[in-house]
């Protein structure tokens, strides 16, 4: 049975890490919305598009992008994954209440679309909870491989230069500065957190997990909650 799992949490909560682990364990495909959007808005082929130009500025400043635009690309990507015969795990979708419940019209958003594909009983939601200072610390000390996208945490005195997986050069994302992270935390509280209550109102159980420990400990708790 194909399943859809949504992993929620503030910046730095470990959504991508847990989504990757879940994808490996349950043979799902990980739809990393943030990485997908970053690829679109920073693609040199799109730089002459005025819409993409505005979206790139908002993205780099830590703002949540237009829900209708995000919904469209996530919906299309989700359909392709479903049609290929796989289940899906999201890290970063849906990002706003509008995207989740009202993107096309009232009552019709990503949640309703997922239900039409997978069935409500096969959709699960996980909320990773971390303190704001943890978000700032983790994201401010994170590097991303420019080739394979592997993310690593580092200490200021032990900053790696090359990815241990593929040997590519590490880079720091435009989003990962303390000032931008604070903006992203505000956006999360204002635009993403209302989705949690919205899910509960329509009958979903949101599994809350402490995201502060090491990833393998968090993953063990996620699996226990899912079962």
C-alpha cells in the first residue's frame, strides 16, 4: 500500500534527515520541497523570468513563497511520484494553511489532493519539536554539498571543505544565517503552525516527537510513534 508521510517542524528541526531515513526504511520517495524550490529559483535558465526573480528574492530572504505557485509544483511532482508506483515522504510541504487546505478553492488544497491519491488512512503527519535557539544553532553551523546535497553540521574550528560522500565542495546556503533563520522562524509560526491545528480539525493525528536528540534517537522515536 502506498503511503504519504508529512514531516513538519521549524527550520533546523531535522525534517530532511528524518524524511531521508523514512524513505529508506519504507521504500518511499523523499520530496524535499525546500531543495526543489531552491533549484528552480537559482537555476540560471530561469533568471530572465520576472516571477522567478521575485520568488528568488523572497526565498533568499527567508520568506514563504506564494502558496498557489508552490502548490502547483508540489502537486505536479506528487502526481508523478504516485504514477511511478511509489509512496512519498515530504519535508517542507505543505508550508502554509492556504497550500494545505485552500490552494485551488476552499476545502481543496494539498491535503485533499493527497487523500484523492493515497486515501486518508494512508496519510500520516509527524511534528518535530525543537527550541528556537536549536534552530538557529543548527542552521548557522550547516554546510550543503554543492554536488550531491548532503548536509553536515560543523564546528567553527573543524569546518570541512569536501563532502565525505562524493568529494564535492561544501557551500553555505543563503538561508543559513542567524538573521534569516529568525525570519524563517517567524514565517513558520505564522504560516506553517496553523496547518497542525487544521489537520487535527479534519481528523488527523499529528505525531509529536522531540527533535532535540541525535538523529538516530529521534528516528527511533518516530518509528515507535508510527507503529
